[in-house]
C-alpha cells in the first residue's frame, strides 16, 4: 500500500471510529477488545452498516428519523452506492469507501453484503413476518449477515460454513433481543416484527399493540422472542471458541450484554416499555468479566439441529487481500 493509500485508510478509520463512538456505545466498547487490525476493520464495516440503516430509516446515527421519505427510492440509492463502492474506483462518501476498504482487505463474500441490503429492502417495502420462520429469515438479513461479515473480519475462512452459521446465529439472537426490547417503539414507527401467527393466536391487531391493555400479552411475546434467541446464543458460543482469544472475548462480551438486555425485558414484564431497557456501565464490566471466564471454559457441545440456517450461495469475494 502506498503512503497516500495509508493516509487515505487512516482517514477512513478515524471517520469510522467517530461514527461508531456516536452511533453505538456498546459496539464501540466491545470493539476495544479486538486487536488493532480487527478493531479497525470492524469500525470500517460498522460505518457502512450504520449509514445503510440510517438511510433506510431516514435518520442520523440512529436518531431524528424523518417521516415521509420515499423508502423505495432510498433503497435503490443504497444499492447503487454500494455497487459503486465495490465495483468501481471512483471516489465515494467515507462510509462506502470504508466498505470498499474492508471488503478488499478481507475478500469479503459479496453474498453477505447483498443479503444485508436485502434486509433493508424488506423494511422499505413494509414487510411483515407471517410466522417464526419468516421472522428468522428477516433477522438473518439485517443481523445474521453482519455476524457473518464480522466473522470474516476476525479471520474466519469464508468457506467455513459451520463457523459462519454460528456467527449468523449470534446476529439472529441479537436481533431477536432488539425486537423484544423495541416492540412498542417499532409499532409507533410503523413497523411490526411480531409474527402475524402470534397476533392471530390472541386475536390482536397490529393497530392495537400499543394499547396499554395489551401489555401483558406483549410481554409474553417478548418472552417468546428471548427464549427463541437463547438457542441461537448457545450455538454461537460454540463458534466463538474457534476465534483468536481477543476476538473470542469481544464476541462473548457482546453475547453477554445482549443476553442481559433480553433478560431485563423478561424480568420487567409489562413494564419493559416504560423506558428503553439498557445495560449500565457497571453491568457491562461485570458481563465482560463473565465473558473472560467463558473464554477459558470448554465450549458447549451444542448442535445446530433444528435451528434456522442461512441460505447457501456462491459469490466471489470482492477483491484481493492486501
């Protein structure tokens, strides 16, 4: 890499660091556990993921959503900008240049990037899951793919399907916890990720979910989501055991934090949406300590039998490893 190239990369890393510091304190904290190269690549990847999410929601760093945007047009723009970053050499905005950089450094499979963008398209079309299988497919697109991409960033061979499946499982578990925590805020924003089959069981219409009289039913739905996530978390721990120590620690720390979020939602019951559930700094420190002990313990002999599995696709990597 030339001196100019090094300078350009450093600027991209710094821009990505600023985005993650403001966009996700939890992810920023977990990323510090990585060794330097992995940490920088994680920041680069995050900056594109955050920007894609913000474009879809019409917001900035997860805040200040602007209603009334043309989501289909925005989706087309996202796809075009991503393709330009991956296929061309012309200048693009920093988050898309960051994707170009990390994709080429790691030979990131194009399928993961494509499938992640597909998830944003599902939101743009106002998609709703009919059943649990459809919910898990959505979780794969918006979060499981990120687990796969992060695994590649951490050095997992793109041909190692079992480890990538387990990385995908962790992303799915994270998304299920997010959905449980944000059931009511999502509905207020015009989205609903609860399977329609669940709503039908209780003769509950989406328009009535936010009615306080249904809080007990909504809390049961949240429990089902958190319980569903637990199997995917256990599977992911098996995959995490194959990572280098610092990457393993970062992954298990993130798993502990998201697990705690789900547990809080369950324990709060009908009061889980009075304010947004979060994990305090002190709690995070405790959970990181718990992750350290798990790093040295034998991984669970957890089979993936019965778990939803990501589609198998054959796409070439996006570029040569630098």
